[in-house]
């Protein structure tokens, strides 16, 4: 009778281990923090990193422009000429139409 009791206990232990393994597998594939969800988060992170890099490059360019504008009159004059079409006193402006 002890043999049957031991067999029953081993079968119960194996059953419990199988149920725990199935629960862990379910959580791995379908639960919170699943493989699919981690892949989605990695893709989202890649997109956000790319956007951050683009914004960083834009900020660097703007910072360089600010430094140029702080340097002196030449940069301000160049910007006024290019953006606003301003000319100096006693200068002539010629527009070439092609």
C-alpha cells in the first residue's frame, strides 16, 4: 500500500509541476511582459530614439545658429540680407530673372 501512496504522491507532484510550467509559459507568451509585448516596446523605443536623435540634431543646429548670432554683426547682417532682402545704404540691388 505504501507503493501506491508513493506513486500517487509522485503523480501529484508531476501534475503540479506541469501546471506551474504551463502557467509560466502562458505568462511568457501571452501575459504582462510577454515576448510579443517586449518586441512591441523595443520597436517603439527604436522609433522614439530616432525621433530624439532628429531633435538633438535640430537643437545642435539651432544652438550653432544662436552662437553665430551672438558672435557679431556679420551673422545678423547676413541673416537680414538672406531672409528679409535688406541692403546697405548706398548699395544697389539687382535681381536677375532667368
